[in-house]
């Protein structure tokens, strides 16, 4: 295992656990820990963002790239994730099972389309 992969693995776990726990704390009303969950989730997000920057640095790439493709890909990823999230909300919160599943599947397809956008087709 390469050093950058090991560092990514460790930082992903260290950032993913507080993010997931914070999400549970914030979103489960039985726990009554909204503010604390937001803080712990934010700490997890900061660690995960630092992990992405550290991995790019260890790969010899620039920390942040601002070009039209990077911005368009980021906006597309946000849109695809939002479509997927709307489908999940339709199923869980609004009890619209069939339309929510359809919207969620469209979101999954949009997210899968990110692979050829980022990696390209060969």
C-alpha cells in the first residue's frame, strides 16, 4: 500500500466517524442533540476536506484547481447529489414511495455519469 493511500484511509476513517455520528445526533429527534451534532459533523467535514487536500499534495498535484471543467464538474456533482437527496426525502419524509424511488434512481444515474466526466472514456 502506498503511503498516500494509507494516509487517505486513516484520515477518511477519522473524518467519517465524527461526520456520521454528528449526522445521527443532529437528525434523530429522540437524541435531542441538534447543536452538538452540527458541531461534531462540521469537525468531520473539516477533517475530510483536509484529507482531500493532503492527498492531492502527496500526489504532487496542486491543492486546488480552478478551471471551467473543475467548476462545471463540481456544480454537476452538487446537482446530481441534490436530485438523489430529493428522491430519498420523497420516500422517507413525504411517503411518496414510487415517485421517490424514480427520482432517486435518476439521481444515482446522474452520479454514475460523474465517472466518465472525471475519468473520461477510453
